[in-house]
């Protein structure tokens, strides 16, 4: 009987106003690819006025120079904007985006606004314009303007105190804390010490061309087409007969899949198909393929709506 994957949790505490947090974000995301862990992204607005925005001028100069060193090391562009900004609006937006299953895309956009484009993130208009690509609209504006997510912010701050957070970026795992980018290797060593958290990247998946998948669909072959996009995108258009299971929650739904099924993954044309393909292969799924180019390359029949959008998955436990 299939059981949910045993994943450990790494909590990543950060501030949108902290350059180190921006530089570490893709490295933390890579951890979730290299190990069987769930990363919990926890922004802390209470740490906005630290580091390069601290009262101590010498400390500000040091942090700026050191952040430039780290940016060069990890080969990331870093554009400084010395204006102190309140990130509370952006933090509220993060919790709203999570509910829309757009959390990671939102984090990437806000970090890019702050540290690649040097744009303001501390007014409703600036923030809404900066993340307009996600099409969250007026509900997003209402969410960041109100106090609906203050309890979530308070809970994150309480968890930070319990985890002994003394600054950002801060990683917490198994009762241990790791402060700053220079401590990331220590966390990696800690994760590598647990064989149950190892991802076997020698396991792999196959790639199928759109015309090949269209032919298989036409022959009604017994294949589960698993669309990894969010429900909103799936409902706007998908391969007939496909089911929707967003990439972000696949690991929590392994008990709804069978390791003997033939599964074809469809993403938005990015990297989700590859990441989930490696993950499923590493978890013992022997018949996984990924649609080359994802949904944007599909030219076959199209269905819309969310009717029977998860009818082929096993029932929720």
C-alpha cells in the first residue's frame, strides 16, 4: 500500500529587505530538490531594519560589501536600493499568494523587485503593480490592505522565537539553527547524515513529444496525464482526461498515486515537470514521462473547466 512520503521540514526565515535572504532563496529551493524536505518560507517583517539598514553606519557598510561578495560568489545580480522599506504589505501578500498556490512565484517576483530592479515594495500601488503578472487583482489589494493575515504573521514570529532565530536569513532544522549563507553547508552536512532524506538522482524519467502524447491519447492508452499547474490555469485549458495536481503539493499526495501507473507530467513549460519527474522516479515510480515543452507546446484537443479534475487519483485518505 502506498504511503505519503516521509518529508522533514526546514524552516527558512527571511526578510524581503535583506540582501542575503534574496541571495539564499534559490539555494534553499535547491535543497528541496537535493533532499526529501519541505521548505517552509517564513518572512519576518520585524527584521527589516537590520544589516544594511541598521543604525550602526560601520555595520551597514560591512553588510553591503559582504553581500556584494556573496552575490559574486553565487553569480547573482544585486542592485542596492538604500531606502529602508516596511515589508509588512509584501508579507501579507505572501500569505495571500500561498492560498492561490502562487507562493513561490510571488516570492521570486518580490525579491526581484527589491534586489534586481530596485523598486519599492512598501506601498499598495507599487506592490500590486510589481506582481500584476500573477493576475491576483483586487482580492490581492484587499488582502494586503487589511489585517486578514496578521494572525499568520504573529504565528511565524512566535515560531521564530521558539526556533531561536537571532537574525535573517536563518534556517531551522531538527532543533538546530543556521544563520546566514556561510552556514548553509553545515545544514547540507546535517541533511546528508540522514540516509532517509537522500534523493537518488540516478533515478530518471522519459520525455515524450506533444505529437506522441496526442497519438497515445487518441489510442486511449492507460496513462494518467498529471497536470502540474495550478487549478486556475488547468481550468482555463488542459489535455482532455488529465488530472490536476500542482507541483507544490505532489509530495503530500503520493498516497493518491500508484507506483505502477504510467504517468505523464505536464507543466507550464518551466522546470516543474523535470523536478517532479526526478522526484517521482526517486520515490520508486517506474513509468514516468514528461511532456517536452509542457502545456505551451500542446497542439491537440483542449478541455476546459474543473469537472472531474481529480477523478483518476485515489481518494483522499
